[in-house]
C-alpha cells in the first residue's frame, strides 16, 4: 500500500486557526458551552484530513481511540462524584469543615489552603487532593467570605504541586519515562524551581488574604455553622477514617480506582452504622448527591453536592474533547504544525520556550495532560540532544508545562474535573492559580539562562 504523504503545514495551521477562532467566538462571545465547538472542531478536522487523503476509517479510529484514552479519567470522575456524596453522608466532609474552621482565619486561609493542599498532593495527587480536601476548603472559603476564585486558585496551585515533584505521582513517572531520566533525578531537578515558586505564591496569597480580615460577626457565623454541622452529624476524629484509609492506599501505591472504592465503602459503612443513614437514602445520595435540609441556606448550599447525576456535563465534555484530540493526533495535524518549528530552533532557550509552549498547545487541542507530556517529549527529544541540553532539563520543561497548564484549560480533563468538584469555572480561578502560572514561566527563564550542557 502506498504510504500517505504528511499533511501540509499550511493546511494543518489553517485547520487549527479556524478551529481556535470559531471556538473562541462561540465560547467567549456567544457564551456557548464548549461541547458544541469541540464537536464542530472534530467535523472540521475530519473534513480536512479526508480531503488530504485520510480515510473515514482512519478518522473514526482516531475518534474512538481519543475517547478511549479518557475512559479511566471518566471512571475516576464518576467515582469521585459518588465519593463526595457518601463522604458528606458519613460526616467526613462536615468534620473537615469543622476542624478547618478552627485552623484557619480569613487572613491566613489562602496561604493555609495552598500549603495544606501542597503537602497532601504529595500522596493523593492533584485529583485526590482537589476532590477531597479541596471540597472542604472551598466550603470554608464561603463561610469566611474569601472570594471563591481566589480560594480555588490556591487549592489548584497546591493540589498540582505533587504532580510535578512527587516521586509517587503518575505524572512524574510519565515525565521520567518520556525524558529518559530516573524518577529521582527528575524530581530533584524540578524541586528547586517548584519550591521557589511555592514561596512566591505563598507571599502573593498572603498579600491577597490581608484584605479579608473578617467582620465583627465572623466568629459568630463560624460558631453557628459548626453547631449546625455537629447537630446534623456525629463528628469526631474517627469520622476522618475514610480519608485516612484513602491516604494509606495511595501511600501503599494502590491504584487510584481501588483506592477510591476503599474510601467509598468505608464511608458508606460509617454513614449507615454511625450517622444512621437509611441504605435507600445512601444509594440515592450516590447518584443524585447529598441533599442537605438543615434549614440554614448557607449550610445547605455547602453540603448539597456530589453524586453521579451532577457529572453529566463534565463527562460529556471530557469525551467530546478527547474525540477532537484523537482526530487531531491520528490525522497528523499537530505533527504537521510542529515540524517547521522544530527545524528552526537553534538556541537552547528557544527550545525550552517552544517545548513549554507546546505543552500548552497540546493541552488546548489534545486536552489531556498525559498526551501533553508524551507528544512534545517525543518531538523535542532529538532537538534537545542536538543542542546538548541534558535530559533532566527536558523533564523539567515537560513537567512544568504539561502539569501546570492542564487545570487551566476549561475543556481539558483536569480543568473539567477541578471546576466540577470545586464549583468554580476554570476561567475564573485560572488567573488566581499563581503557582501554576509561575512554574512554566520559571522553566522558560531557566531555559534561557542555564539549560546549556556544561
């Protein structure tokens, strides 16, 4: 069979620009949900590819493969929905809120959230941290009067630190595999940059938190909320057992899905035996989410969440976005755009900047953080070798860009997940996710100053 010619650069670039322009107009100007632009982009990419010689079978295979890559993420998303509902029923989330209110003030909330999520993310990873502690923290922010975009930005910043520097993170492992660097050396290379950016972010959140010193009634509001929660649930340190079991599973390197199931089942037992939740109500809570009926609008707004039913939007968006990404990848549109760029990169700093930018582009067009590591890593490895750039620095740029940008894209699987569990739109919290913005910028600066092989 005759080998198919690569897609011309001009056609591939036109396809990307057309999709970007149409999607931007529909989402920003017409306020459309991103599903429709993603479907339209899939149709445009498929039409262009078939015009240039791709068969429908090839296009369809790309769609199916793209969606298949998102199935694990969709499964985790479904389980997190169940986990949230069951953890509220079992009193886990209410306990976290009660204990958190004793630890934080409005002034220290943002810094505390950043550091707490950063520590927990080293074991639970980004999704585990945002989907558990993050939910309690966003609830506390509502009580303290801290703007939710700022609170979500601090939670996201801390939650994604582990993906870059934790040796037990699957993202760190993938970065190590793609760059050909031992996981310990990869983490050691990324650690100084991320710690400096963490410190800078903490300063920014501390300055932002100075505005929220709390009003005269804040103490009364916190006490009232705590009393309402303790009246609705039996709360004690033992209530945090499901969280401890989940954390233990992660530390024992149990895969994510069995770990989440452990958290669900242990909380379900507690909900029935300790919180006296009827089994039928608990099953309803798994699908429809927990419905709080304390009589307090603030408490009911905080606790009425979770369940599979709340995730239809997110699941359909993840599948649609990955379908588009599969077509773009399979038909060679991304590769065609990158080829001329790679041939023109000469300086090590330019390669670092282009590599970081490519992780952003892939996160936008092929909306998955794993793909944003794999494709740029494979495409830039040769250029790094030619310029004498150590593989450790390739791993630094890959992890800094792919892991940081993924929760800042509204239709990326990470952005969909975080915005769903925290209840804050991506475009609102993205400018406040200081650590996720500082780390890629720092990686680029390092590329221009110290990436040459000594």
